[in-house]
C-alpha cells in the first residue's frame, strides 16, 4: 500500500487546504436489558460458588459492565459512583446531581443518592450493607486486584471490614474476570466498530503525512480524524518515528519524519465504551527487499497464529505454537521486553488472559484476543495486532487484516 504525499517544501501551502473527513456515527446503543440481566445472573452464580454475599464495585469498567450507567461524573474524583451486587439487589451509589440522569431512562439497578463527596458516598454504601441481615452480608468482596483500577479508599475498606462477619474483605477480581472474559456478540460488535474507526483514521492521516511532519502533528491529525470517524473518546495514543531507537512509552515529540523512519502507533479510541487496541505501522520511503520480505512473513505468521485459537486449548499452547512458527520462520529474536505476545480485550484496553508460556487459562467460546508479536530488526519494527472473537469452531476477525503491503509515505527529491 503506497500513499502519494507532499514533500516538506509544499507543506506550507497545502497545510492550509488539507481537509479531514467527517464520518459521524450514531450514539452507541444501550446494552440490551436482557444482556445486563445475564451478566448479573452469571456474577451471582459466581458469588454463590465463591461464598461471597456482597460485592462492591469501584472500577468504572465494572460499574459500566453490570449497569450500563454512563455519566461524565467519572471525571470527578470527589464524587464517586459506586455499585453493590448482592444475591437479589443491584445498587448504584451516586451523588445528588446524578438523580435526573438516572431517572431519564429505565435502569436495571436501584439508585442510592448521597449529598456530599467521597466520605458521604462511603457512608451511604455502608449504610445499605449494614441494613441487610447479618446472614446476608457475612462475606464481602471488593474489586481491588490485578488488572482492575478501582477507586481506593481506606475509609471504604475500614467500613467494609467492620461490616464483614469475619472483619475480612476479600478480592472479587478473580470472580469478575471469570464473568467478564466471556463476551457476547453485542460486545464484539462494539469492538468491531471501534477498530474500524481507528483503522480508517490511520489510513486517512498517513495519506496526509509528509517528510518533515512531527510526531505530535501527525498524532494530533490522527486524534482529530478518530473523533471525526465517530469515536466517543480518543485517549492519548503512541506515535513514534524511529529507525532503531524505539521507546514505546514515549510521548509524541517534535521529532521530524524523514526517509528510513518507521511510524509505529497504538490506538485507544472507544465506541460504546469499548476501546480499539490496535497497532499499525508505516514506513517513510520505499522499503528494501529484506524489509518487504520480513513484513510479509511476520504478517502471515501473526494471522496464522490468530486463526489457531479454539475452545479447549490453553493460552500457553498458543504461545508454544508461536515459538515453533517463529523458529521455523528464522526471523531472529522476537521483542522480549514483555513476557507475552497477546492478551484478552474487552471494556479494558488489555485484559486477562495473556498469551504467554505460563498462562494456563483454557480458551472458551466468547473470548476476545489480541495477537501481536513484535520484531525489531536493523532499525525497522514489524508488528501486526490482529483481533479475534472465538466461536465454537473458528474465529472471527474483528478488524480488517493488516495491509498485505507495508504502507509507505512517499518521499520526493
């Protein structure tokens, strides 16, 4: 794939006429009520098995997953939104200003409103639990633990410890992931739309890239196009120009694009609260034959690996196959600064499980996986993040496959 672009000398004139393309999408649909009820049913079944009577949710993604309550109040740490799941109740604890939004549409939950800030929110939640019979609140769990970013509060933990029959608050994280790891077609569709948004934005922005553009300029162009393509949010993305000095956590800078640079991006835009985690790459200037060959081989290997997911296999089985494929392809040393070559995905950008040599999680129908081995070689980077939805006997790719040929920003002399 080759893009015809302007050189730096023509940029001054062209930048005033360059246009981004708007493709507005409708507001993302509400999660079907039947699906919310199914999520709650599975959570309650897990609570029974884990002997948990009360589960407290503080992580935005967990609250959204079970309630589909979408509020801009998550931006304010002073007035949190919390939730409580019991065997027969679902409560959302929100501040008084939430009342009209909550009442604006039928909800799967009951609302508990507090007047104040975090301390009052904690008191309101604790009062609800304290009002339950002791037998119904003996075991209390909260969503603090790996891969979840709940809102921490010592006051909340102390209150819950006082209420628990054994004065011990458990972690609900393992239970929550067992529920959340299995996705529905609705969730897969939200991911598919989000991925389409960023794929289009990458192609649109790269088609306007030119020698001399800075990382921050191209990043801002992509972010603008992501919004114009219908994203509901577009958190910061990685945007790197490099011919060997890749630092993947570095913010976009004033570094100027020049011939030989590889452009490496990783996206976070959302639709329906579901983020599009998708890596894309391009090259400035025509690639050498060895680059074309390496690009094709890493791409095909990644696609073959993604197609091999099936229920009953373990994540470590997929990793073992990856090692065999990589060794047979004689591609050189795989990027090894992370211990996995893929991960789960859903409401969070990255979710368990990991495609790693030690993760023995059994793959199930309904899981979503991102497969993304990475190779750095002679200043180039080759990475293709393919996203699959596992069905009973095959996988569905939720994103269009990476281009068969490396995208190229043309240079003119």
